[in-house]
C-alpha cells in the first residue's frame, strides 16, 4: 500500500529546495534524499532530509518502501556544462547512471509516478530560436546528453510498465524565494543573473559578456529566464496531473520570450543601483545565439500560469538573496 508521500531527490539544491518549500506549503508529505554534495541542509524547509545518493539502489528501494512513496521528483544532478565536457563520465555516472538505478528502485518498490528535471540543453543549438517539445534533440555537450538519455530511459520504462512520467525541460532558471528564505547558493556559479548579482554585491570585480557579435539586436545572446518559483509550481501541477491519472508528458518550462545578456545586465544595474564593470569577452563555446521556449504546452496540459513573468522581479529576488547571504 502506498500513501501520497513524495520523495524529492536533490531537494537540498537550488531548484529542488524551492519545490520542497512549495510542497510543504501545499500540505504534501515530503522525504528529501540528497547527498549534500552541492545542496545545503538549511535549504530544506519542509519534510525529512535523508542523506544519500539517488543511485544507491538498495538504499533508495528501502526508503521508497519504508516511507510508502507514491511519486518521485528527481532533481539530483550535476549541472555545470563546461565541467561535463572535461569530465563526461562524472555526468554519465551521476546524471544518467543514477537515474537508471533510481528508476529500478522505483520499479521494485512499485512507484509509478516520476517527475524528471530535464533541460533546454537537449535541443543543442536550435535552427530556430524557439524550441518546441518536438524540435530536434541534438545536445552538444555531455550534460545535455546525460539528461536526454535519462528522458529516453523514462520513456522506455513507461512503455514497458505502468510508470508514468512528467519530463520538464527547464530554460534559464533564476531568482529566489520571494520570501527570502532560500535562493541559489551554488559556489563558483556560472549562470548570468547569479554572476551579475555577485558582481553587484562586490563579490566579483567585473562581469564578462561572452560574445558581442551574435546576430541578435544588440549582439549578445538571448535566453528565456524563468523565475524559480514559477518553475517550482509547474512541478506541483505535474504531480497533480499524474495523480489524477493524466498521461506521461514532456513540457518546456519557460515564458516564451527572451532577454539579451545586455538587457539582463542593465536590469541588474538598475535594480541594484550599481554600475558594473562589464567587459566584452570572446564567445563561450557551445552558446546558442538565442534559446527561447515555445511555452504553450505547459499551460495547456498543466494549467500553469506564471506569476513572476517579469525580469525586474527575477533580478530583484536574486539580488535580495545575494545581499542577505553576504550580510550573514
Ligand atoms: N553569460 C555571460 N557572462 C557570464 C555568464 C553568462 O555573458 O558571466 C552569457 C552566456 O554566454 C549566455 C547567457 O549569458 O549567453 C546565459 O548563460 P548562463 O550560463 O546563465 O546559462 P546558459 O544559457 O548557458 O545555460 C542554461 C542552463 C544550463 C543549460 C543551458 C541549455 O543554465 O543548465 O541553458 O542551453 F544546459
């Protein structure tokens, strides 16, 4: 017999912790499984934190049975694209291998609902700036491939069993809990808004703009930035869909429009009231000029309605978190 308890792997990490917080606020029972390699104990605001690897099959199987888990949300993963290029096996082990073991544990324990954190990196460098869920899947780095392989495993397993999945492909996730309780604490962050907020709070002396000669209106890359709280809400809706007997699905998570690097940096300067030392730098390998979600499906399937579709709000919450961390 199962209850309606949820296991969240990687629930002490940036995105996972925002989902755990919302699950708690919505009254769900949550078990967080995190090895704390990049997560933080104090980011887990609800539920029970259990230290461990999502790929430790006997341990996970035991936990799923003991806690009578009915759904798994799988966030635990490495996410640094350049590192995936220099150390691919780390990514295939932690992202792909661990997902395989987690899915076997789910199968053995009779867990039939899995929500999986995927990424726009599965699209690679798209021919069109907008990516639909059925756009070609041509990841250009091991990170993207490690996630795409996990998507395929889920689809194959669902075809062979009663498991149903929700695959959410994240675009550029940014911002922090509007209540200021949690945010992105990743050391050595590479993400634009995080890096810019570190610069605005004096943690970096300058910020590089990787490429100023792209065929975009201001020559810098365009991305679809989505607030982490809106993304988190999509996971709760995905869970509801699967629990209500809805079919497996894949959905992009983005707002469907983008901002250039320069627009983002302007906003960070405006919101922070600082002048950043912004330096033009060479293009970064593997950066598509523009990456924007076609974002209709998630609205249609899940009834998702973004509440923070606003770059100023995204930057303001990211900056508030950065300031608070450094004040501690
Ligand atoms: N950028 C800069 N300077 C920086 C950091 C980033 O100019 O210091 C630029 C990048 O070159 C890029 C844009 O800002 O044009 C966004 O870069 P991020 O590193 O913030 O994000 P990415 O678009 O590279 O990566 C995101 C996700 C990845 C995912 C990828 C898919 O964070 O997990 O999209 O393309 F793999």
